[in-house]
C-alpha cells in the first residue's frame, strides 16, 4: 500500500510556549477583573464569563480536532481500498 505518514509531534518548546501564553492571558484577565472599579457582583459575573469562555474554547478546539482526525481516517481507508483495487486490476486479463 502507500507509505505510512509520520505523525507530526509538537516540540516541547512549542508546548511550553502555548502553556505559558495561556497562563499569562488568563492571569492578565484575572488581575484586570480584580482591579476593576465595580461591585463584587459585576466582577464575579465577569470572572464566571471568562471561565465559561475558556472551557468553551477548549471544547470547540477538541471538536474541530476530532472531526479532522475522523475525516483523515476515512480518507486513508478509502485510499487503501483504491490502492487494493488498482493492485488487483489486470487490464490484459482475458474475460470469461
């Protein structure tokens, strides 16, 4: 069949950069909400909103990744079937 594809891995530096960037952004928003000159109720509402937005973003990223992986698997299965048909096909074989 076809040559197997090498699974692409992120480097540890890229992973660390993503984690640090996320932590800095979340901390900046938390500090901004804490320092906001508003009532405790408004700050609590903004804090809960940020947490909800964050979890929704993670869920959306997972759904998009899962859909992409499932389409890739289906594509690979279809490609394997096509390659098998082409390998078994002999255009010079006499028909009975």
